[in-house]
């Protein structure tokens, strides 16, 4: 089977880094570009995190990094530094001489999909600002994207940044609303119940991954620690991996055990329920606009992450603290 070509739109911190690693290390993946969007941590920090991730995989310079929107469409940016710290566990790398692509991330999304109409999947694992801005700039954009995988929202369940909303949809609810109305072929990978039930690794499992002692496994352990501590502090008993799960389900759809068609709409007006993802499961007379993943094979997903993180690589540049 030919490798699967995709673009990763990311707010690179913690599990976003793991998602990038899958795009580089899994032979099924053909990661064509990374587009950066304002989300988890400071924009420059996210960019450094992405470059460091490419480096630890020995792939610095192999995948272009395009800088996209540095704030949401309407609202001020909301950080998740309280959750992720710097998003890279305090690791650092000399970035002098490194350049990100000069083209804006939104323009790169439009150009790359125009050059390969119907061939590229976009995997969006941050706020949907870049995707929505591309839709606003060119209404034909959705029609030439093969499919859009979105990490975001919760399926008739709790949020994580508020009781109602998951972070990616909370940060830019206006963008999320535009994207779900744009006509993409959408697959949604939600926070609850899916991530916290099927994509959570215990400390024992994290130790299993670390035990391979590859540079990638040491990087994985470092970038996940701060978020793991935060997860545990709010009653989530493990390391949460929604972003890497989203890439994994594109590359290995056999991991999906249940999914269904839903009508998904986003609350963009109310401050109380800003970013809430209303997911109607088909009995309310609403036209479905997305497939929502309801469960995955959790054990197989863990084994996939564990084996991929054991890949032996030669980092492109030294990672300080690794
Ligand atoms: O709510 C989880 C999502 O928000 C993940 O994509 C995480 O990286 C943050 O962006
Ligand atoms: Ca993310």
C-alpha cells in the first residue's frame, strides 16, 4: 500500500510532538508539511518544539514547517502552559541557521491541496484557525481536501478547559464552527470519552516505553512528563495521547472499533458554553457532517506507540537535556 500523504496542522506541545514522530517514523506515513497554529504554548516555543521533534527523529529539514495564524480569528489567544509547561519537558536545541518556510501556513494549505487535489488528508490537532482561514480565503478549499481528521471536542461528555469545552475548540470556536460548516469529509477524534478511556497510558506503560532507551523514547518521556503530572492532578490517571491517536487512526484505521455519523456544531456565542461541541447521534433530524470515533483498540494503540518510540534514530542536532 502506498504511504498516506498528509499535512499536520499543530500547536506543537507534548502529544503533538508524538504525532509528528509518527508522521516521520511510521513507513505508512507520508508527512508532506507541518503548519503551525496558535494554541498550547507560545508560538515561537511551539515552532522550536516542532523543529526539535524533527531533529530527534533525524529528519530536520525533511519536512517543511510553515508558520500559520498566531492568534484565533476573533478571540484573544488562550494558553495551555499550565498544562504542558513549555511543551517539551525543558529540552532545547540550537536552532541557529534553521529556517521555517517563508510561505504562510494558510497559503501553504491552499497551495499544496491545489497542487494535489483530492490526494491530501489534513490532520488538525490544534485550534482550527488555519483551516478556517483557508476556507474563508478560498471556498473551494474543502472540496479538494481528501479528508480532514480533527482532534477536538467531546462526544456528549465533559470538556477539559471548561466543563463544556475541549481546548482546541475553546481557543477558536469561531474557526471550529466555520470548519464544520465548510463541507469537509471530517473524522473527529474527541477528548471525552474516547481519549481519557482509550488513549491514556499508565505510569507503568510510560516506563515500558522509556525502557527501550532510544533517543526517541527518551524524548517522548521528557515531553510527556509535565502533562502527565497535570493530568494526574485533575484526576486523569495517566498520560493522555489525543493527537498521536488522531494520526494513528489515519495511518492504521483498523485500530478503530466503533465510529458513527453525527451532526456536529460548535457553540461560538455563549461565554458559558464557548467551544462546546454539540454532537447529534442521528435521532434529532439533523444532517450528519462528520464521522466521530467512539472507541479504538487501546492495547493495540499502546503497542503501536511503544514500538514506534523504540525506533533507533540519529538526531540531526543534539538535544540538550535528552
Ligand atoms: O484538548 C486536547 C488538545 O488540546 C490536544 O490537541 C492538545 O495538544 C491541545 O492542543
Ligand atoms: Ca494539539
